[in-house]
C-alpha cells in the first residue's frame, strides 16, 4: 500500500534499518538513528541502482513522488537519474564558482598573453580598471544568472557620473567577457548583445596637436625654457624627435637603447600592434638620451617615477608638463607629437608615405607587405629621422 503522511510520522526507528514501500520502486528508509530517507530502486542497462531523493520532512511525500516520476521519465529515455544528479551538482558548483569577476580576471589574463594579439601593458591596465567598475555591481553574480538589465544598470552607474566614453568601453569589455564565457562553454549567450544603442554616445574628441610650423617652433622654445623637473624636461625634448606613443616613451628601458648604434628597439610586448618597433635615433636624440642616462642610467627605466625607480613615470607627466607651459588639452598633448610629425613629414613631400607610416608604427594587415616595407624603407627612415631633427632645430 502507498504511504501516508500519518504513517510516516508514526513510524519509529528500530535496531535495524526499516524500509516502508510507496510503490514504483520508491521507499522510505528509517535508520536506527531516526533518520527518514527517500530512496528509489531502479534498473538501467541491466544493473540495479539506488537513487537518494532526500530526507523527510525536508522532502515531503508529495515532493518525493514528483521526483520519483521525474526519475522514471529519465529511465524511460535511457538516462541514469543518479548520473544526471551528479552532473547537476557539478554544474551548480561550477556555476557558483564562475562569477563574472572570476571569468573577467581569467579573460584579462588570457588577453595579456595572447601572442601578437595580446594587450599591451597600458591597454591591459586600462581594460582591467574599466572592468572593475562593472564588477562593483555584478562581479559577485554567477555569470549564467546575469541578465541584460543587470549589465545595463551597472553601466549606467558609470554613465551617470558623466563618464560616457568609459561607459561605452566598459560595455564593450563586458561583452567580450561574456563571449569568452560562451566560447569556454560556461554561458549560452551574451546578455549584452541587445544593449547596443542603450547608452548616450560620447562626443568624439581628437588629441590636441600643433601642426603649424611657426607654432611648433614656439612650442620647442617653450620646452627649452621649462622650469619643472629635469627628467620631465628631457622627456618633453625627446618626444617630438622620436614621436612614439606616450606609453612607449615612458616605458622605455636602457636595455632597449643602443646609443652607440643610434637605435632604440621597442619590444613587441610594449607596442600597440604587438610587433617590435625599431626607432632610428638622430644625433640630437642620442645627445638628449645621453643627458638622461647620466641621471637615470645605465639600467632600468629611462624615465622612472619620482617615487620609485622600479616604475616608469606617470602617464600624466608629459601632459602635465604641457599644461604647465600653458598649452590646453585641445591645443597640445603628449600624443600630439605624433600628429605633428605625421603632418609635417607628409607636407614636406620628401619622404615616402609608407616610410612615415612605418616610423609611426602603424600596423599593416598584409604580413608580406609589412615585411617588405620594414626592409625597403629602413635606410629612408634613418635619413628621415636625422632630417626631422634638423628640421625641428630650424623651426626652433
């Protein structure tokens, strides 16, 4: 006969385990210690097995019967309820551990070591910071439980502070984390895919840059009269000659620079395009580097932090120097030295545009073309570096 709640409550433990059958292979096991445990006996692939359904009264008689029927449906489909239960426990344990923060950290580590497509150090630092803004809201949530509204709420908190570009980029990075979770079989779909257009579009601003020859001369004279830190002044003086990205300049190390050979080789890991970049040095640039070397050399960072030589100077140092000279953000920036060189070198009509592009370390998606340009334009780039420094002297 089928069990009743009354019969279950009245059942007393004995010296040995007692089984009270309910039909369909399910019984209630009463242990000598007084425990009442639901068990289902079944056969699959010719083998007899036992499924633990749970304990009474936490699992009521009605709930036990419902779970019994679910198990019997699995058996009818050729599935083993015990194996499926173990899989579900493992899946739940993995999902609980796979929070957005954990997968975000894993994704960032992957992008740091992603070969030629890996993040440069500055990009990694910026991206990890932006993702940390998102993690403040959803980092603790299992990634499989995060819905579009959760992400949008997190991003709008950034947007609400007026940081429109940070909000836009944070949403992009969050989407990349979700797609990484999809690719690694921990998520069915990216919840950010339908959020495009939900944020206020930021106004596009360009780096301030001086490209008028007369004003370039004024800037160079102003830099020569800079009264701040001596190392900052030398960085400001070198920047227009080499016109590398600001992050590449401040992360320069003496081991990369051959002053006798007039060559600076920036490793791939420090380059935006993740390829090593060779910078020919003019006589003027070598002399400026020698002045720096007398202060910060012969090892470590060329432009170390004022607080510790184990870190490079702050990313704001050169821009702060320009502000101190009276140049506003929309007039001149550290990045603006690149636009200055690109504009004036192209306007001169003396140099092959491909040589100028190579000097700026702009990427070429065609690997054969890129390799050809690197070899074919090296001599021209060496000559161009010296002409450019001489031209800057004339403008000064």
